[in-house]
C-alpha cells in the first residue's frame, strides 16, 4: 500500500508532512517538489522516478502527473494507493498565500 499525500499549498501541509516523516523512513518516502529545497525529484521527473518499495509519496504532485509514473498507475489500478490531502477555507488560504508571498519574495 502506498500513501499519496497531495500537498495543496497554504493548507497546513507542512504539519501533515512532519507526521509522514515520523511514520515512514526516508527510504520508504518520496518527496516531490523542487530538489533545491530538499526533494527527491520534481513533478517533471516523477514519471521516470522508481517508486518500487516506497510506502509514501509526499509533495506538490498533481494526480494526473502521478499517473504518468507507470508503477504509480499500476498500484492505483490495483487499489494500492491511499490518497490524502488537506483543504482549507479558500479566503483564508488566499490571505495566507498573499502574506507568504509578501514576506518571502525570494521563494519561486
């Protein structure tokens, strides 16, 4: 079984990611975002990333992009993927996003 955490920005995902990091070892996890910030790979290269033996996929990875990875797609078709995400009130999310971008202008 693979746990897939779709991290929607500004929805408390950093807290949830810490839970995954405590639950699964780094060898069992795949972190998907910009490798400059410590990820294993980015969204663009996930389709070729080997997830054999992984138990957890965390990051800014759209579901349609995840399906481009053949191993992910096979596991999904066999009902071996558990999808998790966190949603937030859209107005609160936009305020949080604005504040984040205002305070961290160097972040892409």
